[in-house]
């Protein structure tokens, strides 16, 4: 769904989106940018839940025994391979 940003920077959340998220008139919402360049809009209490989920994932899958460079190499591959034909 698309919506338009007004000259004041305001947007109207479409009814289907508000209903799906459980957002009602007078509710406070959280707006934040995402790593992929998008925007997250959610109920203000959902931010705490989101943080709890991230922390739970981090506890289940701790990254140990590797440097940041080693992890990036594993995830992205060798940058030198990008230029090979």
C-alpha cells in the first residue's frame, strides 16, 4: 500500500494497516529507520518487545571465536572474487 507524505511530513496509515497492527486513535507509535533503508512503524509498546526478541536471538546464537573480519568474509565471501570473470 502507498500513502502520500504531506508538506508537513505527515502520513495517513491506511485502515487495513492500522487494523493489522492494532493501532487505534490516540495510540502512540514508534517510527525508526531500518538497516535496509526502510521505515518501521509500530505500536510504542512493540519496541520493547522487539528488543526482547533481538536479545533472545543473541543469547541463542552467540558469535564467539571469530573476528568481525572473519564473520564478514564468511557471510559475504572474498571481495576479490567479485571482480573475477
